[in-house]
C-alpha cells in the first residue's frame, strides 16, 4: 500500500527565488526503501523537510503531500523520523544523550519517564553503541561523530515512526563509519518494518541499501526506477554521469 504520495510538489523559499523543488511527483510504498540522489543544491534536503513537515514558515509550498496509509497528515517526530547530516544539529549539547532519546518516547508515545528511559537504554543498545548504560549518561561532545549519529538514529526511531528519512546521514563520516551506519539502517528497517528514504549524493552508497532510486537535478525529478535498472540502464544523461563518477559501483 502507498504510504506517501507526492503530487506536483513545488517549494520556493522566497517569492522571487528559484524553485527549490519544481513539480515533483512520486509515491513511496509501505516498507519500501527509496534512495534520493543528486548533487548539492538539487533539492534533496528540501524534499526531506517538506515530507517531514519541517519547512520554514516562510517557504511557499504548492502541490500535495498525501499519506494514504495513515489517512491523515503525518506528524513530524512521531510518524516521520529524520536523521540529518550533522547530528549536532539535532542533539542538545546541554542534555545527556539518554535523556534526549527518552524525551522522544515520552513526548510522542506518552510513556512515563521511567518507561521512556528504559526504552532509551534499549535503543542505545539496538544501535550498537558500546556500554549503552554508561553512554546514556554522556554529553554529546563526549562522543565521536559516529557515536553521535547512532544516538541521533536512536532518537529518530524512538517514537516508532512509519517512515525514517536519512538526509545525508553518512556524508560527514569516514568510509568505515559510513559502512557501519548503512548496515545499522539496513538492520533497523528490517527489524522494525519501517519505510526508508535514504538521501545522498553518493549513488554507490545508496545502491547498497535501497529498492528504487529517484534522481534530482536542479529541483526536478529527472529519473526514478528500480535500483538495478537505474544503475545498468539509466534513462537520463545526468544519472549516467553520477554513475560514471562513482568509484566502487559495478554496473
């Protein structure tokens, strides 16, 4: 069943500014993994923010974002979890990491603080952080970049969202840590039956994780299809250029 349907979506951040998204139409099925690929400025993060309902109030949006599976608008943080490129942008520097994960479960699931803290400890373990009980008492600045990103993932899934958006969630990490985060996302999506939108400029990395790939260029959707088909028989010259530029992708 269709979880998310986007119809002719356009976004502008100012009245006379170029469109940040221009006429995007696509659907995402329940349980699907969709990769959204494109260079910086192509509109990927604007698409993520529009889906999650976190565009700035000054942004002008036209078209429709519908949620057939839910039967109502999605709630940011509850129905849609999002992981950003820089976990520092979503983690409070003056709050212990365990409390930050617990706060999501408390706010969106109505759990008591004791139950939310227990759930947070379990989630920190699920995202494969070492000694999660001790780490829950740490401050964000005491963790490595990869550990902070795992905490951000734990917080993003604490409310048991239907959709998880990873917006360049591996871009600031080194190659080894990137691979670990991709394996983690793969395992969590399988375990929890979540739908995943994986946003990246790296088509080789995304291809390891997703069922379909959507390619954005200059705010437009230029191609969408099954991962293998896009990699082996791209319809657009732009998708071919992204594939040709990648090291470590076998087409």
